[in-house]
């Protein structure tokens, strides 16, 4: 499931490729995952892209926004109408955008770039487009909503979000949250209503980096451990952003390319492999319904 580094990578891609485009049409083939009035966004231009935890907000120039949550397997993909030649494709493509839309593509945004010189432009410029944004989702847990920008904060997802890493969560607030909770520390740092951004991959690797056992009660950590864990979580997520996220499953960037963090997993998905620090074998347990990986020697 995409976490902060993966969704941030999508945001950076949208900022690079989508901003400035006008939405000329919206085609929804799976109404269950789309809400709001698509007519409100036709003719509007994309102004900026914001991320809240694992959610995205595409702000338009007409007071409306498109909120997107990719959940488990959602993908946001951009393609020029003119198909890319095979040689100029993304080198690590997992999804070939030339093959879209396919059966998993549920929403198609037709786009026109600001200064597009459209080939074969007809007089009816409303239907001419030079790029697409596809929302693709195999398991269909994600969603796309058209909302008034000023009301976006009222969406349940955004409303219930705790303070966020790299934004309004600092080491002091982080410590206070841990002190108030007696659940296992791993469950507390993954609870998006308490703090936003960390999911299973970076929780596992962050706890390992800090040398803290994931089962330890959150309120039993010493101040030193709290501070170390905060730094370690930001450290592993920064690494995730730097390498474009983790693509061990369906996550891809907006051009269909794979991220590389799966090549840097420290304990996540490493059951039975030797610990990089001490050589003990990485163990796996179930904690709060999630696969939890740790080194029994290094994480006390
Ligand atoms: Zn170890």
C-alpha cells in the first residue's frame, strides 16, 4: 500500500506534468469510486497539487479540487495523446502508458495543455485534447472526489488526519503522542488519526533503524528512544522519496515507472534473511493484523 514517500512521488509527478493543463472531459466507467459533479471541473485548469498524509488534492482555478486516495492498488498515470516511441519510454516502466486505457482504467481525464499546438485541431476545441490522466485500480478500494476546494478539509479522510511528518509533526509532538498511548509502538505510529504518513513498510524499517522492538508499548519508550524513532522514521521515508518509493507490488509513478525502495528494504519483507547489523535472522510476527518484521537481537 502506498505510503507517504510513494504518494509524495505521485504528487511531484503531477506537479511536473499536470499543472497548467485544462480538463476538457471526464469519462467515468466505474461510478462507485467517483463522487461529485464532473461537470464542475470541465474547462478548469490545474493550479497546484497538495498532499495530506496519503491523500492528494488537485486544486483547480475555479474553486474546485479533485481529491484522490489510491488506497491499496490505485494508480494515477499520465500520457500524451501521441504515443511515446518504445525507445523514449520510462526505463523501469511497470505499466506501459501506451497500453492505456485498459480494463483496470476506471476514470479518464482528457487534458489540454495551455500552449498546446494541437495537431488536427477541429473547430470544436472542446473535445480536442493532447494528454490524458488515467485513474487505474485493480482492487478498486481507492476513490476520486470532486469537491469545492474550501470544503476539502471536511472530507472524512482529511478531517481525521493527525499531524504529519515533514509538516506539522515535530519530535516534541511525536513524543507526546507516544506518551499518551499504551498500544504497541508500531500500531501507534501507523495510526493515521494520531500521526499521518507512515504505513507498514516505513514503520518496520524505521523501528529497525531506531533499534526498537515493534511490540514495545508506545508509552514505555524513553525520551532518547522517542527522539531516535522520530529521526529514523523521517530518515527511511526521505530515502523512500529519494528513490521514488517502493514498487514491490502495484505502486508506480505517474509515467508508469517503478520506484526502487524495495531494493533498500532493511527488515520489511526480509523474513529469514540475516540482519545487516548483526547477522541474526529477521523474524516475522503479526501485530494488529499487519506483517511485522524485526531483528530479535538489535530491536529491544
Ligand atoms: Zn540485528
